C-alpha cells in the first residue's frame, strides 16, 4: 500500500506540474501571437502631399497658413498659438461664432513677443499680453458643453464689441483647465479624445481634389478657407481621403474617426464676412449626404472632409508626403 500511495502521489505532483507547464505554454503562445499582431509589419502607400497647414487660433476667426506645425493630441500648434484655443463669448458665456455673427471670420489673430495681436478691416491693431494670470476664469458654453476660459481683458472686449456690434468678451483655454470630451459632441470619437473649443475633433483634413470637384458644380468658385481644415492634401483623387483610415506623415500617425458634417458656416465668405445662407451648402447636400444607415450620426448634414485623431505626435511640414497605412 505504501508503494502504491507513493506512486500515486508522484504522479499527482507530476500531473499538476505538467498542467501548469501546459498552461504557461499556452499563455506564452498567446502573448507571442499578441505581440506579433501588435508588431505586425505595416505597409505605407503614398496617397498625397501636404499642400497647406492652417491654424485657426480664434474659433471662427481667420485661418493662418504656416509652413510647419506641431501636431498634438488636441490639434495643431505653431509657436505660441494653438488651434481653436481662443473663443469669443456673449455676456451669458455662450460661444459667438460666424454662425451667429459672420464677421468673426475676418478677425485675424497672431502672436509676437509674448503678445497676441488682433486685426480686422477698419480696426487698428490691438496688442495685449497673451498670458494674463490675474484675469478671471469664466464659465463658457461650446454648443451645449461646459468649459472654461481665462478672460482676455477689457481692451479685447471693447475692441471686439466695436467691431462685431455686439457685447462680447474673449477667453483663452489654458492647459490646466478641464477640456471637452469629443465623444460628448460626436459619439464615434473614442472616450479619451479631448479638445478645447473645436467643434468636434482635433484635426480636420480635406483634399484639394475634393474642393475642385465641388467648384466644378458651383457657379462661383470657393476657396479652402471656407471649410476651415487643419491639413490640406494635394496629388490625390477627389474624396479619396474618405478611405484613409490610418495615415502617417513624417513621425505623425493619425486615425480617421468620421466625416465632417457641414453646417451654415460654409455659406460665409471668408473674404467678406457675408453669408449667402445657401451656397455651398445646398450643392454639397445634392451629392454628399451620408448613407441612410449613418443618418443617426450625421443627420441631414452633407459630408466634406474627414476628422482625425492623433495617435503619434510630431511636427508636420508643407510638402511632406502623406502615406496610407495598411497591414
């Protein structure tokens, strides 16, 4: 009996050891396959070239073309200016954009020597310090979402109020402030993606070919400034950006989330600050509506340009090739 018990005990111990070893082997195999999947080789296919990089420091304000820009998780940055990090607000804190006051599109913001500079037709340039830490932090609303901003002061408020003919103030989003979640505005965005005062996402990309296609259907040509993209791409087919699910530009890697649904802002002429209330919106609606299965996401808005999130940050340059990533 003693011999039998000893044999069974040894077998039991070795059996458990064998099971443990087998389990560990399966786990290692799974990790290996997972690592191989994560590290699987990617194929880069050139699909275009950056032709323009455009910042809009002031939401709805005039765009600034730059030769290079940092591409960060919350959008483009050039020097001290960050995309859509300044906002005009009404007395109740609600955003004031070119949807309500078209002349906002003519306000140009630049930065120099620690100051921000504001220019608009018929107005003298105003320069004020970019950072005014003693100014109040104001509660604001972008669409229905709450956010804050540092008040830019009475001088700026007076200047904008005179130009726009409406009592307004301007605020600046600072890094320590709570950002807005992209998903709250547009559910297709991942839950960890954040912006300051942008409509929905950090990067909007549009191709010159898509713009040419639209102009071929209009009586009067429009420019890319009417659509306010961050990145403009050339050397591609019209609307090919609709299929670029992942792209790489230099060190920067981006992932497409959804198309950009267009609104009444596309009817504002960026050179005159006047809205015709119809074009190019009506023409876009004639051929760029979403598939019926996507109605819940886009509603009646026509689609023009694509929203991207930034997976790997870096610096972008005009003239750099744009690569589509495939696996």
